[in-house]
């Protein structure tokens, strides 16, 4: 569906029409969006073509905004929200045709997108940029720096993290879906005291490592786990906000394909739900025939080590001085546990 939203006057006097393009879009608009954005943003982890085709619309809502003059696209932006929790979104795909840069195209298209998001009940947008020019544009339209390259647009900025991540006893664990992208973005960009968030994909806490990515954090994790027939689980509270995530990624090597690697991360207010999240994830992996699970931890993350030790994981080795954290070395710890469907259930009954 296409909506013509507004006409904006550029600094040089041209009249630009801004349209909202919902997904799946028409064949003609799919072709136009692919040709305009694919070279700038297409990747294996997040496909513009799949987005405009509507592949992600079962659990999320994706809307592109195009700036046009005389029917020709000269600028764009995009946001995605979960259908379960449309108050939070990921923002990006901001692009201006080179010949039209410096005329206010990006600011105008982004401003219309934000207004549309707010009118639809949205309250928070996340993005990341390393471009100082883009950062100034985002600041002018209301974004503020959060951590590293990550910026946020907040309707209610006062104590936002404290309120959003506040404890909720009513949680559930389920399989992850594409619509979890905004929620996982918020979870992973939060400056958590744990060092390691996802060791296999090199995701570390923004408290210790400059956070470069934002909307691009979840897709490669989600798709790698899916491609290898693994497990990706979400702990969500009663407001359907992601407060934890766990993955088990099977080994690629055929000689090790019966084993997997566990990564998990929760906000500190939800650590008492960690066992619940991990039991679910281990059970689902056992159903797929996984026999053994490895976990890689930092010696700095003692709390995380305690959680898996209580679940029966045992330390099998360590690589000393593997991490240099604020001038101090810490070790990479390797844990392992044999699992199967029967033994997991017996442990639950006890």
C-alpha cells in the first residue's frame, strides 16, 4: 500500500513528494526500491529485496519512505516494528541520490517517517551511524546518542532504560521470530555489566566495547542459527519486550554436528529467569538430536558462569589472558555438558 504523505520544499526550492510504501509493495515499487537501495544496503543478513517483497511481514511491519521529484526517487528511509510491540522500532536505510545531497532531502524524508511512526503509536526508535554528517541530521530531527554509534529517538526520555527494563514476574520463553529485531536491538545495545553477549558472532557489551551496530545485530544471529537448524529463544515480559535471548548453534563440521555452542544474555533485572530460558533452549536443542553443548565465557563474567554451573555445565579448559579489558587481562573459559531429551526432563522433575 502506498500513501502520499506530504510535499516538502528543499533548500534549493524544489518541491519533493514524500510517500509511505508498506510491504509487501507492488511489483513496480519493489523494482524501484531494489534499484535505488540494493547497491547501498543489500546484504546477506538483511535483504532489501526480501523486505519489500513482504517476507518479514508475518511478525513485523516494515515501511519505506521515499522522497520523489517528478516521479524519480531521490531519497529514502525505513523503519521496522514488531507486530506484537509496535511502540519500538529500528530505523535506517537512509539514502540520498548523490546529485541531491546537501539540499535537505534526508532530513525531510526522515522527519516524515518519524511523524508517521509517532502517529501509529510508536515511542522509541533505534539507529546507528558512524557518519558525522548523518549524525548531525539525526540530532536535528530529535535523535540523541545512546552508546557508541547508537542513537535513539525517545518520546519519554526520562529514566527510559529504568522503566523499559523494569522487573516483571510474568515472563514467558518462546522461539525467536523476525519481529524480535527491535526488541533484541534494545537488549543488545544496553550497556550490560556482562562482557560477552554472543561470543560466536563477536557481540560484547557496549559498556566495554564501542557499539558500532544496532539494527544489524539481530539478523546475522537469527539467520545463522536458522541456517544451521539451531535454536534461538526469547525471554519476554508481559509487555512483550525481549529481556533475554539464548541460542544454540550446531557445529558446521560433520564430525561435530551432534554438538552445539550455547550463547545467552539477559538484562540484569531478569537473571532469576535465566534457568527458565536456558532449560527451554536446551530442551529444544535436545529434540533436534544435539548431544553436547559448549559455552565460551569470560572469567570476568562470574555471574554468568554460576548460572551454567548450576545447570550442570563443567569447566573443561581455559585460554589465559585471552581478553584485555580496561588494561587487565581475563581468560576465555570453556564449559561443556552432555545433554539428551531424557536427562533434561529427569533434571526438571528433581
